[in-house]
């Protein structure tokens, strides 16, 4: 009887974990030549000199999007498209020196002695108009915690997430 209760508890925990992971985006790497035609054409149109380096299909619930890594000159970007080729988001790796003073001041105050690992500008695209939404900073605190901080240009923190053994695929150290 006790073993059956343990099995039931474990089964319930597994089912709960499966349901919660269903809400997260599933990312599946795909070959660049397997991108939908509309997405491939949109990437080439928006970044005519860009080199496509990676692609992934992301599924969140019933929504599908495609994230394409593009190297354009000295910039590296992760660009998100809808299956119909509509541009949704541009995440560009930038140098920490490119952050607004309000952002660096807020991060220095909240995370003294932190080491910045990756800094990105995140541009949201609405009705074809590209507009800076926030900055995404991957940092290591003085306490050796790795955090991803989303922060607006005015220094107000949008969100913070502790990273646990999940380095970003395009992680780069600032110069």
C-alpha cells in the first residue's frame, strides 16, 4: 500500500512537471535551409549582407516562431519571425559601453562588483516599426550567481531570472 502511494505521488509530480513545461517555449534547432520560405526571404530582405549562422523553431502553446542567428558586419543578432515572415523581435549583442548611463548606474547599484557576460539590446517590432524595448544583461554577481536582467533604458528593471547551468548559445564576454 505504501509503495502504491509513493508511485501515485511520483506520477502526480511527473504529470505536474509535464503540465508546467507545456507553458514554456520549446526550442528545436533546425537547418537554415529548412526555414519556411517566407522567413528565409524576410531575413534576406531585412539583413541583405547578413550571414545566417543558426536557426531554431520555437513553439509556445499553439504559437510557432522562428529564431535566426545573423552575423551582420560586426554585429551578432538573434532575430525572431512569425511563420509568415513577419519580423517580431531583434536581439543584438552590444558592448557594455553602449548601455545608457541610467542602465549602468542602476545595475552598479543593485549588483555591485558584478561581471557583465553578455549585453543585448532588445528591439520589439510592432506594425513594421522597430523600437527599443529593453536591454538584456547576463551577469555574474559578487556572490557568483548568474542572472539575466531585463532593464529599460531609464534604469527600471523589467525582470530578473537566475540562470542555472544554461549558458546562452551566443554567450560572449565583453572586451
